[in-house]
């Protein structure tokens, strides 16, 4: 089959790879109808992870079940499904507690709990930027969707970024009436803003420097702050009478940079400590890594981020972090889509074929104007 493989920094290509097959009785094969390129893929694309050459990328997948193993009882051939990016066993201690992003059994790599498709350090699983995907523990992992093709562009956000935006709000403790600051207006930040509004936030600020992304944030009713022209801390403190917001979401990650492009991995964390009120909450869903050989400072190379922890303590703020347990939220978010309350497809900018993916990686990576979210249709 055709698939997008990682070949080295700034190099992905359309490759012919072996068709996946049922390897165990609990597996299913899903024929991919839609698969997205994610900001997380860009960390690999830019050579900032140890992902191996030849890996099939793609962890934001949905499609139609093509075949199931002998032990699969709930999911049936022909079902339309969303595939959470986490690969979870469903029965370990963390899975049982709802933390499928920290499954204790699916990642054979020492010291890392949690597995995912097509991702560095997340286990030996191929991704879904391909015609077909093997899904382990299919009954547990797959989310069933209404048959047909309705809401395809909304449902395709259920595998990762809609739950991730929601998780950022959950970790921050967003409740009705809260004022919320979201740093990063990429797909995750935009859906964190959308989630905060669905949860009843009174005002949401979205901070970035990409004008097209900020325009989308405005379109869904957020206030925006452009770091290219103003200091986000001053802006948000001014707008809240000096008190700050109740909750903050970090949707940028370890490659946070200033408007000139110079990286400062502590920059957004510092800003959040300053704009969130004392005893408020901060949800960090932007990715930070234990080692980053490509970092600009010695400290950051070892994954050590020197942010304002003293002030965080003094202000009594709560911080939540980590990969999203997609399954915790995706059923509810699917139903919000079906009822018309949620419309995460608002950020889709491009629908392309697999053949067009290498060029799309390049342009999305440069955050070129208008390239907010790329979805691929392998069957097209
Ligand atoms: N926790 C999870 O499970 C999970 C899931 C998906 C993605 N992620 C991570 O979330 C982060 C965002 O993902 P995305 O797809 O939106 O990526 P993206 O790269 O498209 O968006 C990041 C945005 O942050 C902006 N930015 C950079 N520096 C900034 C700063 N100092 N202040 C404000 N904005 C700044 C960039 O301009 C960009 O628009 C990434 O780190 C990604 O790996 C985490
Ligand atoms: Zn993703
Ligand atoms: Zn598990």
C-alpha cells in the first residue's frame, strides 16, 4: 500500500510499504478515509525526535473497518470509526483509571508509559497516513461513528486535537464563567479555545503571532493577542483589571519561540505563571520532551526547562501536563458534533491526497499563511 514515511529531517515521502495484517485476535484493520497532519508530526519532521527512518507517520486517523481478529466482538466490518491516537490495552491500572495515554502494556520502551501510531518513542506501531492501519485492542480503542460521510471533517478531529484542546481545559480546571488564556493558535490552541467556550468560559484570549490563525480565533469569538506587536502578559493583565485569568492553556510546546523565531522553551510557561491568578490552573498540552539534542541551550538539551517555578509556587497555581487520554472525552465530543453544538472542522484549510502530503508537510511546517490544518484522504 501507499504510505507517508519519515526519511530524515525535512524529508517525508510517499512509499510503497507492506500491507498491515491482523497480527493478534484483538486487532482490526481500518481502511483510512481521513488522516490529518499534526503539529506533533512537525517535531519529528524537523528532526527534533529520535524517530526511525522509514516509520509510517500519522496518528490522527479515521476510516472504515476492513477486517477484525477472531477475538473482536463489538466492532464489526464496515463500521465507521475514529481511532484515538493512544494505543491502550484497556485492562492495565492506568487504562482502568481512564488514563489510556499512560497504558502500562502497549509501549515496550523502557521508562515510557503510553503508545501511539506513527510516533517517536511511542512504540513499534505504524501510522495511518496510509491506505490502511492496524489497530490493536480494537474493541477497546475504536470509537464508533454514525454511518455515512456526514461530519467527516469534524469527526476527524476526534482522534487527537479536539480531545487535546478539551484536555488542556480539563487540566486547567475550566468551569462556567471562567476567564481563560490559551497560548498557541495552532489547531490544538484553536480547539482549546472552542472547548473553553463549550464549557462556558466568559472570555477567552488566544495568543500567537500567526495572523491567519488569530483571525480564526476571532471568528469563533475569542479575543486575540499578537505577540509580534504586544506583550501578552501586559495585554491580558490590563484586560482583567490586573487580576489575571482564572485558567491558562499551554498549546505551544518545547519549540516555543519569540517573534523572530528564536526558541525559548520556558517562554510560554513563564507567561502563564504571570497571567493566571493566584490559585488558578494551568493545563500544559503542548509537548515537552525529556531530551532534546537539537535545543539551543545546554539545559534544554537535557529536557530541563528553567521556568518561573518560584512564582508558580508563590501563587499556588495548579499545573496539569501530559499526553491526552483521548478515550476519556471522544464519545462526548462526538455527540456534541452530532447535535451541532461543536464544529471543530472550522480550522481545516486543506483537503489533499497522500501524493500531496510531502509538499503539505513543507508548507504547514513553515506555518505558511492559510495552512492551519491539513487533512489527507488516502482513497482519493
Ligand atoms: N498533549 C497531547 O496529547 C498533544 C496532542 C496533540 C498535539 N500536542 C502538542 O500541542 C502543541 C500544539 O500543536 P498544534 O498542532 O497546534 O501545533 P502548531 O505547531 O501548529 O501550533 C503551535 C502554535 O504556537 C505558536 N507559538 C510559538 N511560540 C509561541 C509563543 N511564544 N507564544 C504564543 N504562541 C506561540 C506558533 O506560532 C503556532 O501557531 C504541539 O507541541 C503538539 O506537539 C500535544
Ligand atoms: Zn496529533
Ligand atoms: Zn493499558
